[in-house]
C-alpha cells in the first residue's frame, strides 16, 4: 500500500472515529455544539456566523429575474450534458456485460494516489476551495435577492474535500414561489459555470507561454512486429521530427501518420533520449536519427506518447497552467454534478420541488433513484479500473 492510499485511509478512519466519539461522549458533543461544530460520518461542518447582508441585491426583483433566467437556462444545458454522457454509457455498459467485454465508466472519482497523483490533488484541492466558496456565495446573493433570511454560512470537510455552505431559512424557502426557488438553487451551479468559462478562456493565454513537446513514454511491446519496437526506439524520449516535419503536438503526429496508413513507408524519425521529472521532459542526448519502416495497412507505430512541458519553461507559468487545467475540470464537474438530480444536489432539490408542485412525487423518486444508482455504479467501475 503506497503512502497516498495509506494517508487517505487514515483520514477516513480518523473521521469515523471522531464521529463515534461525539455520539458516545455527550460532553464532547455539547462542547463542539457550543462552538458551532457539527460532526457527521465522513463530514465535519463549522458555522462561521451570519452572512453580511448584501444591500445592493436585497429584495431586488431585477437581480432575481436575471438569476432566474440565466440560472435556469444554464441548469437545463448542464442537465442535458449530464444525461448525454450518462444514458449512452448505460447502454454501452450493459452491452459490455452481455458480451463479456470490459465495462467503461464516464465518471472517475478523485482518489489521490489512485486516480490522480498527490501533486495533482493539491491543485484539485485549491480549485475546489475556490469553486465551492463561490458556489455558496452565489446561493447567498440569490437568497438575498429573493428576500430570504440567510441563517449562517460555514466551512467543512467532506471525506478529504474542503467545502463551504450557506444555510437559508427553511420557512422562507417553503413560502417562496417556484421562480425564487429556481433562482436560489441554480445560483451555485451558475457560479461554477462562470468559473469554468473563465478557466477555459485563460488556459490558451497561459499555455502560449508553455513550450510543449511530444514524449515517447514507452513502446507497445505486446506487439513485437510494431514498427517502433522493431526499430528499437529509446524510451523515454522526446520526439523531434518525422520526415522533416517538426512534431510539437499529438495532433501534428497524427497528421503525419494518418495520410500514410494504407501505404508502405519508411519514416526518418529524429529523437532525443530524455528524462521525465516533475511532469517535465528533459532532453539528455543530441538528436539521433532512426529509420522506422511501416508496412501498408497500419498507421500506428507502436509508441505510447503524451504531451509534456519542455525543460526551461518557467515553473510559475507551469504551476499556473496546471492549476487552470484542474480549475477547468473541477468547476465543470461541480456544475454538472450539482445540476444532476441526485437527492443531495441543488438539481435534486429543484427537481423535487418542481415535481412536487405537479403532484408527481413517485416520478421524482424514480428519476433520482435511478440516476443515483447508475452514478454510484459508474464511480465504482471508474475506481476499479485504476486499482
């Protein structure tokens, strides 16, 4: 068992132990309660007090109308994207089970040391902290615009992930109309969509300052007839050029190989032996020429490649680029998952309110129950494929 997995299990064990201690020890429970600390299985919440009232949006009909319209449109788009990924995956999953093939998952849980590296997880935690905080801040803005009372706000920990929350007055929620509920419930999802769009626009700007190369990580030794294996290409290495065309992206590599897929051709491949350290490729030798003969009928050379930053890129720029990448992934994930009808999500509560209004509680449980079941199933499948 590696250090990351052991650390994860230790944190989860501490959380469970702490929960049972608070259940068995009333003095400890009362001590934490007086300090506005709530302890649940795998979750700790800390109330930080009331949210300062934002006078500019307090009971503002214009602000509420804008948030209702924009939030609802954004919610519908995200719900469509969620089911667009989920429904075909369900059909593919059962098809794989019937034919005895390996099942694939559209969702992969974030587990440090298993599905992501510890370094990546640090960026994920930073992105989550910002994404969750703004998510809850937008809930508060929408609640004030609807004229609701915001009882408290706070921070906490769910498993190993930081979280923030805003607790609105339940009586105000029950008395409000559907448009106000929609504005407040979709506001958090809207915040994550905005952050996702900011990250998407920022990534190309930052990446323009990052020099990237195509690194050959390994050869496909399962096929000893693969052209790269027969040519004895070294690994890891930096792919410099093929037949005079500079290879600076995987897209460029494909553009060179695919036109020749039906022809027999000998490629002049220029390579530099390299070392990969800290996610950066460091050349270790001068350019060396290799002749790689590819027979007709196949375009793949039998190399496993990835795009990596080149040595010499500013560490600060590289760190910013990596953060923005995970900021992009985390916020679109938060937006889509929170829009999905999963009981505990904003989307789940909105669907519940909508179907309750039309006296369709059974349909609500069917939609949310099935959705939750398949999401959990795919998360488990996604995790198992990485273990």
